[in-house]
């Protein structure tokens, strides 16, 4: 996306990705591999883009990895 941002007159610092359910997993994988695009190199570090997570379950591993890597992130857990 970012390599063609200038052509499309888009600020590459303002490109977001959104996903729900399985698409949310794909969005997280994309965020973790956006520099290398090789899934086997996925990691969360200070270069991982900021994340806003809404999660309907207890699993918060991705959020905790983001915070451990000092990446801006929010997690909203909704209980029914």
C-alpha cells in the first residue's frame, strides 16, 4: 500500500487496516509482517503500527505483546 501512496495522494502514515473475526486475525498478521511480508517472520516490536482492538473473548496475547513492545494499543473487552 505505502509504495503507491504518493501516486494515490494518500499519506502513508495514515493507512489503516480493519478486520473482523478471521479478518481481524489477517489484519493483525498484516500489521506484524508489513515490512517483510513473510508470515514466518511475524513479530511485535516498536515498529509495529498502533492498534485499536475490540475483542469479545478473554484472549489478550496480541495486546500484551504490543504493550511489551511499547506499541500504542487499546483493548476493549465486552462481556455479555
